[in-house]
């Protein structure tokens, strides 16, 4: 596994854990509504990007590029 892949998986993990951590904190505490809502909005966007990469067409495109690079 390349260092790039390790970094991508680690970053994806941090974003997903952060998303659910802030979401749970928001539900439990409910304080600072403006700031927490802003953080949740940013995390939702990042979460969507992570899910789109790992399960969307970007992953297939990356696998295709790796296969092409291996064959040359």
C-alpha cells in the first residue's frame, strides 16, 4: 500500500469520525447553535465527498488508472 493510500484512508477516517462525533455532540449538548451548525454543514460536505470517492465513480476511475499504469 502506498503512502498516498494510507493518507487518504486516514483522512477519510478522521472526517467520518469527526462527522459523527460533532453530530452526536450537537444532539446531546445543543449549545452554540450558529457555530455548531456551520461545523455540521462543513462536515456534511466533507462526508459526502469521502463517500462519493470510496463508493462512487472516482474510485473506479482511480482503479482504472492504476491498472493502466501497471500495464505500461
